[in-house]
């Protein structure tokens, strides 16, 4: 019988220019989370470097790496040594000129359970991801780890209910969103609160609609850009329960380790009292695969 709970550990961190120092910080926090009782430890999106997608620069493809590779070996060892599941976000090079934004899941024995490639790729001011990443080609994924059924999505995926639904249908107990999102400084005063509220609200809605836990793990700190004002990453990593209740939330500015117990009884209770899966009209949803009805 599975335990009545699983325990998430969220590593909210600022990312330095050197991959080695970011990896060292991440491994240290994985062990610290384990000591605090965490069982599933989650890192931010593309944690090994500053957020490089704020510019078009061909030399930045040098940051990409094969999976498996030397850095997945380090993360696998950290997972095994700490006895925890690790969800890590990497810049994957499938071949020269073909790269993905990829989440890797390691089980508590250090085995690599598999990868998820980010499906929705943004292209906005200072978020020029279409230059670097091909859209994911593996579909939506759930990994059956030692401590729970983990559904992996990545950042921009968090705005799309279809990805959350399809991952939940596969049995996810928690949707994990490694994230790198922040404010354009000139917009923060006027739009910042509303932008953050929308970001959190859409993900809480995924938790409610799918009666599962949702967590987003963001970076913090200001990162300059070659052109423009740069980005102030807003942190605020959080865990929502299956009815949209925020169980924990990080600050907007500080590096933090957030450890949150998640109750399987809560999932069961919400799904019985609010049976959205029972009442879905899958016979009437053909139009969802169309770009427009006009």
C-alpha cells in the first residue's frame, strides 16, 4: 500500500553564470531537502545557467548537453545518495542543431526514469525560446517513482489546460512545473501584480480541474539582457492542493527551500466530492483539436 502522503521539496534558487556552481548549489539543496523530509525534490527551469533565452546568440548552443550525459550522472548520484526523487530541467542537445527544453526524472535509487520535452515553446520579448528549442516530441508523461506518480511539464506549459488534463489522465498525483518567469522591470509597477496573480491562478485552476497537486518551482534574482532591461525573476514557488488551496509559497526575492507534505487522502476526498472526471463529456470535445471555429 502506498503511504498516505508524499513530500515535495522545492529548490527556489538564483542561477549564477557558472554551471558548476549552480550544480553544486542544486546538489547541496537536494541533500538539505532530504534531511528535512522531502521525497520528491524539484529544481527550477534551466537551473544550470542564467536564463539565456533573453537573446539570440548562436554561441549559447554550447550550453546544451546530451541526455544521458555527465550532468545527469551528477544528478543521478545526488538522487541516490540522498534517497530522493529528483526532477531537473536541462538544455538537451539531441544532435547538433536540434535541442529541447527537457525535464529529467531520477528515482530515489539514482536510476533515470525518463525525460519530458517541453511541448509549448514561447517566443516573447526576452523569452526567445523558439530560437533554441524544438517543441517536445514525446507527448505528456507521468513517471511512477518510489514516492509518487509525478507528471512533468515545463514553464510555458503551465498556461495550457490541455497539457495538465492529459497528464492528469495518465495518473499524475502531482503536476510539476520547473519554471523561469519574471517581470520586465518597466512593466512591474503597472502590471506586475496582475501578471503574477494570473500565473498562480491558472495553475491553481489545473489543480482544481484535475483534483491533483500542482507545484511550480521558479528562480529568483535580476538577470540582465544584452538588449533591454533584463528580467526580474519573481520566485513565489508554490504548492497548490487538489482544491486550489496554496499549501506553501516562496518569497519573490529570496533563495528558499520549501518542503510540503501532500496528502493522498486529500486527492481522494476532492475527487469523490467533485467528480470532474466522471462528468467529462469526451464525446463532445472534438473541436478541441481545431485551431479555430471561424
